[in-house]
C-alpha cells in the first residue's frame, strides 16, 4: 500500500489549489436511509419538505424574459402520501406494487402544478436518481381520458435504451388503469401500435408523424414530455424536431402542455423555450446541490493511455459477480479499442454504443447487463443519461467528457460529467466514480470541482477502492 505522506506531495491538483483552498463548509447531515429498489422508488420516511422549504426560483436573464409562475410564497409540497397528493387509487395501486411507497420531493412538488389549470409548461430540475421518470409519468397518466383510445401524451427519450426503460416504468405505474403505454420502436410505421401514451425518440416521432403528415393522429394530444430536456433542446437533431412540433402546436392551436425534465439546464434551454412560451413553472437547484452526496468521486493520475488500460486491467480480476461497472469513453473508436485490448488479455468485457451497433445487439446487451450475465460494460455517452441500474456501484471515466465550443476548441462538459457519475448512487444508495486523468485532463478535473463546488480526491490504492466498493454493497 502506498505511503499517504508521499501521496500528499505527489498530488498535483492539491499542490496547485493549496493557496486558494476555500473555507471548509460545515459537513452535511447524513440523509435518512431510503428503503428502495431502484431510482424511481422515491421513498422517504421523513416529511417531504425537511431539507428546504421553498423551491429555488430560476433567475432568468432579463433578455430571456420567461415569467416563472412559481411564486415566492409557494413551498415544496409536504405531501407525505400518494393519497394526500390526490393521486387516483388505480394509479396508487401500481405505485405501491412497485414499492413506490411515498412521493419524493420532485414528485410531490411537480404533480400539483402539472395538474393545475390552466395547464402551463413545467421546467423541473432534480438530481439524478430523484424520481423524475415517475414525476412526469404521474402527471401524464393522471391526465389521460381512459375512455379515449387516441394518443394523448408523448414522451421524448433520446436513446432506444431510455425509451424502453421509461415505457416499462410508466406501464407498471398504469397497470391497474385503462391507460396503455407503448414504445413504437419498429421502422415499419404502417403496423405501429399506439397507446394513449407513447414513449419514442424524437427522430422516430418525426418519421412517423411529421414527415408523413400524420399529425392528425395527435389531435387529442394533451402532454408532451421532454426527458433529458437540456439535451433535447440543444442537440442539433432533437432540437429541430422539438422546434417543428412546437410550431405545429401553435399553428393548429393545440393546447399541449410541455413538461421539461432534467438534472441540468442552462440559459440556451430557456432561450429555446422562450420562443414559444412566455410563462412556465420553473424549479431549479443550485449547482452545488446537483452533485450526488452518495457518490464518492475519485481520480487516478495516468500519464499515458497504457496506464489507463493498465488500471482497468488491474481492477477487473477484483470485480465480483454482484457488481456492475460502466466505463465511459468519449469516442466509438476508444470503446472498440479498449474492448479489443482487454479481450486479447483474456478479459470478458462488452460494449454498448449507437451507430454501427445493431438495435437487437444493444437490446440484448442491456438485458444481459441487468440480469448479471455481463458485469463490465464499456460505453459511449449513449448510456450516460437516464439509464437506471441500481447494482452499478462503480463508474469509470476512461476519458474526461469534453464538448466542442463555437471556435472549435474543446472544453470540459460539466453536464455530461454529472450525468455519467449519476449512473451510480441511484436514489439513496452509495456509489463510486473514478476519473482516469492525464496531465492535460487534470485542468478539466479542477474546473469540475470549482463548477460544482465539490471535492474529487486522489485514489490512494486499489485496496482502498475495493474496500470502498465493499462498503457500498454492505450499506445497501
């Protein structure tokens, strides 16, 4: 085991930031342990409003000018049960069968404003693993006229994996209602089966309804949900579909309530929303509240690509069959090359990415990962947002996430970093995120610390990592 005193001297991040080390804040109180099976449980044994009483109002720039309908005197809902929240008994039955025993803060807060007349847009921000899927799902399912079999709600999810996951959760919640939830994944648009709620990628929605001028099928549409809304509004492909959809709503005077849900938002998102909506209920969190308390963030300095591969190679023999690990790389080539290198050394690792990987292979990979046939998954950012698997205890950033700026230069991608590490530490459970960084990437690591006002410690040894992982499993 390495000498701790030597490690302190060798930590370049600590040396660089020593003089500017801010005053240490009071340690946060340990949260009440949550008895839950997965992200969507959103179970709390304490009153919903204990941590903070009023929602943070989004300080929209004057040039954007969206009026936030969340008033200064509106508190987070303190509803402790589904019954006190006014959720229908048939929906409660589905929730309870899934062990969603009580509403989380985001669910208890957004449900009343989603249902409030007149139906206004809702922009809702909550931490990864806080129960956002069940939050917008509750609003959508509760708004359906069960005697009308036409499409009444559409949920945009940006990947095939997320479409299947969201459809599965909503169908379980709606199990004891007459609401049908489907995910039209087939490319044969003539034989697609539609439910009253459909979960779909924006590209497929465009192909089925907009390009073929079948928007008459949407004549009874009440709600459009944008899951991972910040991605939907800023990605070149998905933003065009959103723009096209909003224009149709306006042109045909369709009264469609749009729900924007994500863990991250920026002013570019609000500028997009402003083009179509002057008023919205807007709830956000402070940046320092977004990082996950239950995720221990570490870094390991690797001075070459070979050292990064060696770290993975050293860890793999120590992984137990009960643990799932996701390794994120920035490019498809990096994913394929890492898998090839590790397989040549005798390790059984799998990949998940979009593009060249067939949909059937992606579905089968996710299925095997969920049931434990696969423990190690190397992925691009196709899996970085929204994916929920509670047994993921370790996330490794083989590459630090970056984004291209308008001038062509690269900078750290703060939002993607937050979403990546959010694949572990799902609702109330503990997890670990390790960043493998070279000298150039160290600067990005420090930017992330400053941006989220968080602490990323240097990993001391492989023994330390194994012990931390064991503690994560025991605590759950």
